[in-house]
C-alpha cells in the first residue's frame, strides 16, 4: 500500500469517526444567518470563509468529543466500536485534527471581520467544553444547543460585523431544536448514565419525562422560527418552510416512545437533516419574494 493510499484511508477513518457528513445539520443555519444578514447573496469571499469556519468549528467539536469521551465510549456498548477505543485512530492523530480545525477556524474568522475573530475563542471553548458537562450537570443538552446555536449568529456576524437581536432569536431557535433532540438521543444511554454517574435529563427525570422536556423544547423552536418571519419581513415561502419543518418535528416525536427507541437513529440522521435544509432553502427563497 502506497503512502498516499495509507493517508487517504486514514483520512476516511477520521471523517467517519467525526461524522463529517452531519455538518449538514449546522451549516444550513450558518447560511441562514448569512443570507438574512446580506438580504440575499453575500460576497463569494464571505460565503467561502463562513463555510470553512463552520465546518472547522464542527470538526473541532466532534474531534474534541471523541478525545474527551474516549474512556466513556470504551465502556458503553453503544459506542465501544468507535475508532479511538478500538485503536483504528490513534490519540495523537485525533489531537492533530483538533489543532488543524482550531487553526482553520481562527484563520477563517480573521478573514471575515474583527468581531468574528474576537468571538472565535469563545466559540471554540463552547464547542469543546460541551463534552465535559455531562460529568456534572443534567443541563448538558442546553450547552450543546448553545454550541449549535452559534451557527446562525456566526453567519450574521460574518456578514455584518455586528450582533443584533435577530440572530439571537435564530440562535435560540437552533439551540432549542438541537437541545431538544439531544434529550431524545440521550434516552438510549439512560441505563449506562445511571450506572456510571453521568448526568442527563433522562438520567435525572426518567425517559418519559425526558420526552416531555424534548417536546417543550421543540415547541419553543417552532414559536421562535414563526416569530422570525414577521420580524425580518420574510415572504410567504418562509412560512411554507416553517410549516414543513414544524410537521417534521412532530413526525420526529412520533417515531419514538418511552417503550420504543428503535427508530431514534432514523429521526436523528434523516429528519433533522431535512429540517435544516428546508428552513434554509425556504428562507433563502423568501428573501427574493
């Protein structure tokens, strides 16, 4: 096997480990903040550096998570086959990914504007620090939501060089969406968390109550997205997208129940991706109506 083939094989393993394809969950919301701030298309340079910044931030978050949680992952039957616990990726290799993604985030922020650069360290601390929170608080889901909520606010700041209340509302909508689903996702580790002293809403309140928490969070998501339309004067396509996204959130909750979590991955990997893309596409269309 040639050196190039070896490097490419390792790169594929790393991308698989950090689920790079799931960048689709956050990237459309970064683009949402971008197009609403620009009231249309931004410059090509802004689009390029926003894309690099958001992909770098998510890669940083996931690679740091794999390092921080490697010992927990090794003990959990659901995650024991991950790449670091099984030795397919060495610790130093994932540390290198952290360094490269962190550097890429700072470079992209610097190429955008001074405020983006000033806030880049804050974003880095939030996306990396999330992984520690489940060790001491059941509010870890909200921290993850805030980490993903950076995406639309970051897109807005990248274009305008300033922060206002509109992107704060967008960030809140994304934070409640992601946080609400993370509560559902944590239900599958309820038993493991209880046995190992890890904190989550399912561990603290039980699976049935956790699903009610998740529903409440997603109701806030729907209300926030609805309020964004008239605030920004968005056209009718936005409300079509809002209705579709809201319907998918309802469908997502119908896929799971306290007694049946078998379709949880379908909700996560499929439905959430559709929601992110739908909200962006219909918001973008509304700008031109």
